[in-house]
C-alpha cells in the first residue's frame, strides 16, 4: 500500500518553543524549518509513500517544502494541531476518497526512509494504527486505511488517547528514527546521535557555533616576579 502523508507544520516563528533554552529566538525558526525539510525529504524517499501534503500557512516553509516535492495545504481552520490534521486529511480525501492517509510530525530530523516503510507496511494491516514517540508518551505517526477516518488526537499524552480511540499501537523493532521527535535539547542530542539529515546537521553546526563558550585569548606569559633583593630577613634561629 502507498500512503499519503499529512505533515502539520506550525508557523516557524512560533515553532519549537520548548527548544528556547537550546536555540535562541533568532535560530529556532531555521532549526524548525530544517527539521521539517529533513522529515519531508526522507518521507518522499520512502517506497511506501505516494505523496506528502504539508499543512502550513507559513509562506517560507511552504515554498521550501514545495520545492522538495510536497503538496502544500494552506488555509488552516484554526483550532490547533488536530484541526489542522483533519483539514489536511479532508483535502487529500476530497481528491482521492480511497487514499490511505497517515499523519506524521514534522520534527523527525533523523527519519530514515526504510524505517518509515517498515512502520507504514505494518500499519496497513489495521483500520487505524499509531506509533508512540521515543518518550513513549506521545505519538509521531497515526495511520488510517481507506474507508477509515483519521480521528487525530495529538498533543500531550497522545499515546494514551490514540490507544483509547481504538487505534492499534505499533511496536516494530528498529524504527528509532520514526519515533525520535525533537521537543527539547535532550531530544536534539538523541536525534544527532542517531544521525540527522543534512539541513538539520547544518543548523546544528550553526547552533554549536553560537553556543560555544567565550574563551579569553591567551595572555602573554610574563616572567615570574623576581624575589626582591632586599627581602626581609628570615627568622634567625
Ligand atoms: N499546521 C499546524 N501544525 C501544528 C500546529 N501545532 C503543532 N503543529 C505541528 O505538529 C507537530 C507536533 O507539534 P509539537 O511537537 O508540539 O511542535 P511545536 O508546536 O512546534 O513545539 P512547541 O512549541 O515546543 O510545543 C509539529 O510538526 C508542529 O509543527 C498547528 O496549530 N498547526
Ligand atoms: C503533538 C505531539 O507531540 P509533542 O509531544 O511533541 O508535542 C504528540 O505527541 O501528540
């Protein structure tokens, strides 16, 4: 089965706010865009993916992700992430009613195409299925086979909500790159350890340069002060 992925992306200026202690305001939008670019590029290279629809009203992100080959779905209804995903899935299904659709977060910079294929191929056995994130609290992917509504319930603790909604929890081995979303500095380090795509690697280098602590220039070495010739006499004894 070949899936249409629906990838939600917040306006870059507001994205990844939980990374504010790792990346300054001036660098965070670029980092969020790099995550999305690496996520979308890997998704488009996945043999189980037919196409990718990015739900975003961000003009720069729309241009950059469109250039990679994604379809851009603008005109979010408001109401946050789940409303945006339902809007994207409806746009996909209005063109192809029988499309298998899967929501995929845009913050998976280590995503590997063959690991994504393993998850999607497994999801194809169920009406609805989801993959928990690396922290085992949230969700990185929610899939709905043809004839089934997506019914997204992303957000804090979404793993429990997706499970309660009747979606099948997937647990395939060796799909860390599909589970490693990046919300915090620790997540970013974990993603870098897995190996990120080229745009995130470049953005992380920029971040590292910014974070490098100021080191004083070495001072010229002065000769040790000579003991004064007329040092006071030591104790006589
Ligand atoms: N289109 C759209 N995407 C959203 C919205 N809220 C979150 N997202 C996207 O949903 C995915 C998961 O969201 P989060 O991991 O919370 O990302 P985030 O909102 O940028 O991060 P924080 O600001 O730290 O909460 C990311 O790809 C976000 O860009 C929304 O209101 N609209
Ligand atoms: C939106 C989600 O991601 P995060 O936990 O990264 O906000 C989620 O897990 O449902």
